[in-house]
C-alpha cells in the first residue's frame, strides 16, 4: 500500500474528508473498481447545503446591487448595463459560485485530497451554480474528455430542440434519453452491463420497460429480497435488487477498501444501506427534484 493512500485514509478517519466522496468516488476509482465517478458541487461536499445557501444569498444581494465589497459592486454595475437581464443573472450566479464554492475550505481540501492519490478531476459546469468533478485516473483522461464532449453536444442539440410543453428535466438533462451515451456512461461508472441495459430501457423505452428506472427499482425492492452489496454506489439502480453482477461489485469494493483501512469495510456497508434506502424511496425524491428545478426555472 503506498504512502499516499495511507495518508488519505487518515484524512477520512480524522473527519477531514466526506467519507462517501472519499470512498465511493475517490478510492473506488483509484483502486480500479470503476473508471469514473462523478461528484456534484457543491451538493456533495460535506457543507454543500450551507455553500448552496451562501451562493444564493450572495446572488440575491448582488441582484439588488448589494455586493459585499466596493470593487464587486462597481464591476456588477458595469455588467448590468452591458448584459441582457438573463445573461446578467447567469453572470452573477457563476461569479457567486466562484467566490463562495471555489474558495471554500471543503472544496479545496477535497480537490487536494483527490490529487494527492494521483486522481484526475475534470471540472465541468452543469448550470451556472452547479459543477461536477469527473474523477478518473490520468490514463483514462481521454475517455472522460470524449464522454464530456459527447454530453455537451447532446445538450446543445437537445436544448435547441426543446419545446416549452416538454418537461424542464429534458431541457436540463437531454442526454438522459440518449441510449448510446447512457451505455458509455454506465460502463465508465463501473455498472454491470445487465443493469445498464435495464436502466437504458427504462429511460429510453419507458412504457415497454415497466416505467422509469426509479419506479421499477423501488417496486422490485418492495417485492423482492434486496442484497445490500448490490446497492454498491449512490445513484446506481441494479437490474434486480439481488443482481449477482452488482453484488460482486459491492463485495469487491468492500474487500479492496478494507485493505486501505479495516474500518472502511463497516463505513462502506453503511453507504450501501443508505443507497438501498434511497432507491426504495426513489420516485418521491425525483418528484421533489423536479419541483425544485421547476421553481428555479420560474425564478430565472
Ligand atoms: Zn444487473
């Protein structure tokens, strides 16, 4: 075990890193269980809710001309005159995100920790105040960049064709209905092929597949005997709650994490329990997220 992994393990156990991001996203990529993991910023940082609220607070203040310092206030006044109202709001959100999140202790600590174990963190903007890290090993960088450029192209095309009568989620995530993109993404995330196909079926041919993956997976848990290790990472939907392929991923992940620190086996099992709970309440969460997007939409 190399020294950087030992030091990383200390940081997790001493509470300096978010354990889920550290184990599921950073270590499982570093240990080769998956090629890619995605971290949403600021939501998945340990103080993500607070950072999000601070971004919102700064944005609202600046929107009414109340920046916290004179230089920002002056600059905002220039941009307000120069930009159209929607573009000005986007500028304010992006700038508030940079001031709050990119300068935050937790952002910097996690970024540094990922790099300390040799990981590559491609940072990409989803919306002006939401970014993602695409976490990979440096040797896989080309695959990740290819995936990101395919996503950008799908988003560009999807948004250009979006009609006001269609759901807002289709505007924000048009790539979610592209089967080829979803297959590549699932494979890079380390998901078993059977589970990827079940997910793609639910997304692209919803009626034939018995509903969207979130509904299908929640119903399967109610009717079956879920295996904890099949819920091996967050946001993953096994093709069935006891899929042997998914279970094998979970067992491998747990064994490798335990080699870094024996304590990680129990911590990781706790995440699997949370993942199972999250999937079993899935549809409700999705509805809330949809409502949240709609609210954000009507505000901007
Ligand atoms: Zn499966």
